[in-house]
C-alpha cells in the first residue's frame, strides 16, 4: 500500500471520528466554547465611551464621487475604506467638536479611485490624492499641524498599505508616504519588520461582503469530507513570468508536491460551490500571494475551516484579540513540501478543539464589516485598537515643527 493510500484511508477514519465527536458535542453543548483568557476579553471589548472620533468633511471628489463612478468598490477586498467612513458617520463615538476628539479621521478612497477594468487597484497615483487631502485639512483646521498627524488615522487597505504599490519591490522602494509617518495606519497588509508596516499600525482583515457570505451558509452539521482545500493561483504568469517570486514560491511548492495527492483538493478553478466546499473541508490553505494575507483567511474563519497559514512573519488581523495560534496551523514557507505529514500528524482531539473555537460567533463577527454594524464586529475591533492606543503620549501635542510638504519621490509631489 502506498503512503498516499494509507493517508487517504487515515483521512476517512479521521473524518468519521470528527463527525461522531462533532455530533456528540452538538448534543451536549449548544453553545460555542468560550475563548478563555485575555484574548476573549479583548475580543468582546466595547469601545463606546472610551474614545471620540472627529470625521473631517472633505469635498466629494475624495470619496463619494469616486464611488459613484465605480460601484465595484463596494464589494472588492479593499472596501473597508468606504464602509469605515459610513460607519463612523453614524457611530456613537463620533464627535462634532474637534476639541473633544481623541482621534481624527480623513475619508479618502485612494483604492476605489484607481480601480482598473479588471477590478484590481493600481494605486500609483494614490499619494497625490492623499497629499491633496492632507493639505486641505491642514490648511483649514489646526489639528494636523499641531501633531503632524500623530492623532490622526487613515484607512489604507492596499496590498502594501501606504507604500501605495501592488508589487513588493516597488512598494519598498517607494516607502510609506512621508506625510503619514506620524499617523496611525489601518491596513490589511501586515508583515513584521517590513518597510510598509508602520509601528503602531492596526492590521485588519480584507473586506468580505457579509450578505454574500451569509447566502452560502450550509447546515453546520454537514460532514467535512474534504481534508485540504484550496482554489487560486499557484503561479502568476502575467506579473511573474519566470516564476519563483510570486508567493515566494510557496504556492508553486503546494502545486508541485500535492497536485496528485488525494488528500489535497487543490485547483486553479473557482467553482460556484467555492464557499460551500470550504464548509465541507477540515483544513483550508491560506498561503501568501503578492502580500502575506488573502481573503481566504476571512473565509476560512467564517466557514469554520481551520486556516493553514503559510506566510512567514505575517501580522494577522486583530492579533491582540483573536487567538490565531489556537484556531489555525502555521506552516513555514520552507516546510511546504512536508505539508501532508504536518497535517496528518495533528490529533483528532486537537482538530476538534480548533473547530469548536472557530464556531464561536464572536470570532466570526470580528472578521466581518457588518451592515448594519454590530458590537464586536470588525468596525468595533478597529475602534478597540484605537482606544487601546490612548492616551496619546504627552509629546504628541505641540510639536511646533515646520511641516515638510516636499518630502518623498518627485512624482508624488504633482497636483491632484
């Protein structure tokens, strides 16, 4: 009997055991397991009453008009910049008196403004738009100038955040827009010790349309008959024709090692049953792409599929609130060739424990930008992150330093 045959038979036995234990758990305990310790307490924090946010009023060309030109912005993975603005306009943390504000928010849709016909943002000119918005708020009110933006936050959900480029080499070369060096960045990108991740940034999940997610839910007691599941690119022939750079070779290694392994349901196809299939899988691969994260991370958590996180040095969304080590499996990029051994060696009891934690409604809610917003959802996790950064250091206020409006690449200094 081959190793793959033995592995496949082992998987069938594992699926049967998990099915029996899951049904027993469902009969004996109708509530999801409470996450114990600090992580669970932080996950359920209520930011209302702990901070006040002033929302700048900008001309509609910085936000609403760009959305009117392209409604696709409402559903792509970078849509947090739009929904956070809408949320704050009616949030109880909003203050109309800037003197009372703990934080200032500038609603600029820099991703939506440069969405391509294919749906991917090319934010090369985003710095022009951002600089224009900052110059406007700095010239109309004194709050930016007194701190150089240290009590301001911005939503920059691009692949490499405020470096404003979708290719890492170019993003690193550009660096974070100098005017944002003191501000807090709320971004999907998160990789330790990276030029594009600013110390103090708040890392958030990419946007996943809640209505779309909810429309694909299947009965929770559906058997998980797929061991490992993945749909997506393994090579990016268009942007990395020679191969090896995209996903630092991790996705290519998945394909080359496991394309014929019966335990691995992997393909470049994207079936209409994609969401349903994830709910039938025990493990869902969440490898890096051009950036460390992908929407699969959100989808896996929502659908109770244990995320296999393949992205060295990743900084995960709301990492101070969500116990990622308990709900996921981390695999180093260099260890991808041994992925089958890694996963088949995990004991059924450990798999069931992770599944119970993933079943916690609070965990799922924290990954979604719900409309209307609900306590504990992604909007509130962002506010919690801002509240935990208070009070501002006493040196934040009264810098009285002449602002340098000419810092950065020459191309970024053009008018917008």
